[in-house]
C-alpha cells in the first residue's frame, strides 16, 4: 500500500474519530481521556475495565458508544446468582419440524459485538471465568461444541471500587485479559454544572451511527499497519522489564514497593495502544509520547503494589508514573534510520 493511500486512510480515520467524539459529547460530559482509551481498545480488538464509584455515567458512556457504532450491543447486569450459562448460552431439548426431539444450542448474550458486563465484581469467580475464553479466543465452548463469536467483539466491564459485602475481586488472570484498566473520576466543577443543566432539560439526544462493523474491521487493519520503530520497541521493553522487582534493571523503588510486575502481554498492549493513538491523530508511526499516554491504563492492573507502597501512600498509578520519569527516552539517532518492525 502506497504512502499516499495510507495518508488518505489515516485522514479518514481521524475524521471518523472526530465524528464519534462529536456525537458522544451530546450525551457524555467530560471524560475525554476515558473515551479516547475506549476507542483505542475498540480499534485494537482490546477489552476495557471501567472502574469508578456509582453515578459517574459508566453505563451511559458504554451504551452511547454502542449507539454510534452500527453493531449489536448487549448488557448483562452481574449479580451473585448469575450462572455461566446465563452468559454463554445453554443446550435445550427441542422438537423439530418433523416432530423429533433433538438438542439445540440457544445462544446467550455474549454472542454480540459489544458486551457490557455491568458490575462484573458482583458475580462469583465461576461466572467471571465464563468470559475468559471469549475474551482471549473469541470463542465459546458449551459441552463438546465450540462456537465462534461475531467479529468485531469487545467486552467492556464496569466495576465499583468501593468495598462492599458480596463482591468478588477479579483474579489476576482475568484482569490481565483487559487491555486497559480505565479509572473514571469525578467531573470538575464546570462539567458538573453542565451535567445538572442537561439533566434538568426534558430532552433526549438522538445519536447518529458513525461506523459499521465492517468499517471497524477495516480500521483495525489500518491500525495494525502503523509503523513502530526499533527505538520505541526498546523503550517499551525497558519499561515493562523495569516493573519486575527481580529484574536487574528494576529501580530500587520497584524492588521495595512491588510484589510482581507486568508480563510480555503488557508490552504487546502498549504497542497496540500506541498504534491506535497514532492512527487516531492521523500519524504514520508510534511516538514515545503515545506509549507514555498508554502506560498507566495498561500497567496499573499489572503492577502489584505491596504493603510497603501502601505504607508510603503510593498506588500502582504513582509507581508507573515514577517509573516513566526514571526510564530515559532512547535517542533515535543511535538506532539508525526508522524501519518498521511490527
């Protein structure tokens, strides 16, 4: 594909992103970083975990994104009595047109393009695990049969961080399946005034479809074609390895405050997120700033802060931000001419 053609496609990509943001701003106030991270996950086939206290419009945001995408959308409210078959589907004994009884698989809500797993930590681990295969393999196995999920397929889960009775924290294996752990914070003063003003008006904003499922798949291919230079890969590798307390390159603060660091999947997600951020800006290649922008949401749930960090008032976010300051940026000149590696 020629550079002129890629430039044209990237310009269309940036325009589509602007149209999506314009539509979302009609319903959602603020949360620009949250929206950008969700869109980056959509364009890289990733999954998101939205973490925030109740009442911050997490569900509204996800449902609004599904409205501007011409794809199927299902919402599942996770509860303590929810069973795995309530998500994946089940096999029933049915009678066919000839009057013979036969087993038939009835698809669950997971067979959709966008699945909102609302309050995912309200359901037991057995049901949480029903999403594991779907998120990684895009397949569901029921009995002896494996069923493919539609493409594109995204899981956007929400979680309430406030400790409550009857919650089941997500195990590390499942947390690692999420590309981004996105913190949804309180609005500022001006944003809150806008929210109150909008809620006092008896108006319903109609959102326009911006992208079809086929267009999303094409954009995913375009994102994969964005170039990643070797000095960017070097920066990602050094950043991820520095999160591991037993690695020789880990700073003293990491060895003191971290129990375990990020695995190779974190580096893969960092590069994918960097490609998405570059493409959404209409750029050919990933910059170090793109990696830095993705570092906290990609690494915050993969860096385990220990008791010493808690005693010093440090969270995993603080540790990642300090690590970004310690990891020096590579000098592109020492790597020679830029070339596409990934």
